[in-house]
C-alpha cells in the first residue's frame, strides 16, 4: 500500500506540473494576443471601416489593407474586399519575396503554417501566399475581421503588442478615430 501511495503521489505531482506548464503556455499566448488586440485592433477596425465606406466610389484595386512589421515588411497579412460581401485575406508565404526569375529563398516554419491553417488559411505555398476567402456580414463585423488579421500576425508571425506594425491602405492611409485602449 505504501508503494502505491507513493506512485500516485508522484503521478499527481507530474500531472499537476504538466497541467500548470500547459496552462502557462496557453495562457501566455492568450495574454499576448489580448495585448496585441489592445494595441492594434482599433486602428485596423478604423481603416477597414474607411475602406468599406469608400467602396461605392473608389477603384476596387484600392479596397485593401496590408498590416506588416516595420522591421520586416515581408511578413504581412493583407485583406481585400472583393465585393461588399466577400473578402480575400492572404498571409505572406515567402513565395513572392523574390522576382519570378530568381529561386525562392524563404519559407515559413511548419509551426507557423500549421497555425495559419488552424485559422482557415490554405497551407499550400507552392504557387502563392496562404489564402482564405470568406463572406462579409451585412453589416460588416470589422472587429472580427481586425481580430482575424491580428490573430494571423500573432500566430503565424509571432506579432506582439510591442512590435511596430505598419499599415498600407490607399483609401485609409491614417487612422481617423481616437481609440480608447481595450483591457
């Protein structure tokens, strides 16, 4: 009976340690994602709203938003309204880093590709970026789209709140709203 009690005590300690470590890992990811949302959700939402409002009068070639890293602009997520009810989003795969006449030099790590796949992106980068098409609700949920873009940057490219992200959007070059931080 004493050996069984010791075995179960050790098993309980190991189980508790594994659960604590797992919660710590998952907890850290959810914390860093919440921090990224707090820092960048509002400026992304603002730009998406501006783009959508301009779709009736603007050239469809300009209905996009690219969010990338100031220090590494080749890591990006971009979304474009195809119509007011459809959207295409892409996450950089490295496929377009070089001109077509040069051999490809960069691929994402398998973990990053898997993370993008869990968000619904295609995972074949042999001919293009990782892509996902989806319907846009009426009225659009710009917050959900912003969180999707930021989640892709977080999970696929390790974006954090302290990273300097930059935006490219011809129809929304600057944020127009003053955002209240989300906690």
